[in-house]
């Protein structure tokens, strides 16, 4: 006669495996929500720094502690469509003056001024005004895809790109 496995033992193993899957799923979710994640960027607004379908590694700690600086590339909820996210560069901080057409505007407290690196093809703060800092979800650290273009988005490079 062949061996008939104990059903209770098999169920215990399945339940144990499911418990580990749930546990690691929760840990992964929390890490991606509160520490950092990967973002696929689409659209031409950040060219030549970031091209459509580039994948960025982002961190979520700086925005939570309001450590965003001028020159950072950020991921934020769109102020025009909350179901969409945008990838832009911070070009002015609260209290800074920005030129909008022929006039100047002061960035209010609790807001930042965002612009795409491709100024001629970017809907940004020049269109929708200052963006509340509470909409910022993450700060880009590096481009990780495509592999031939892996690159840190270092502070010195970000400062050089500010106009």
C-alpha cells in the first residue's frame, strides 16, 4: 500500500506558507509605501534628464520630513488630476520669487514651484501654479532602467540643471 499523507499536516503547511506570504507582503507594502519604490516615468517633460519609460528608484522619507530642496526631482500627485502622478524638478521653494511671463510671483509657504527640464514641452507650475508640498510623494534617487543608462541623480547634477 502507498503512503497516504496526513491531511492535517498538509493543511498546516499550506496555512504556514500563506502566513509567510501575507507577512512578507505586508513588509513589502510598508517598505514601498513609507521608504521607497520604483516609478516608471512617461512623457517628454523631463527630457533629456529622464526619458519616457525610464524607471527611477525613489525614496519617500525626504518629503515626509519636508527635506525637499531646490533641484530635487520629485514624484507628486498632479494638482490638476489627483489620479495622475507627475515627475518634475523643484525650481523654487517657499518665499522664492519666480518669473511667470512678464510678472513675478512669490511661492507661498507650504508650496514649491515645479518645472520640467524640457521647458518647451512641459505642463508644470507655469501652467498650474505653486504645488502644495503635501502632494509630493517621493524624491528620485537614480535611474535604474534601461541598464545602459543607470545613473545617480546626484545633488550636484540637479543644481547644474536649474535654470
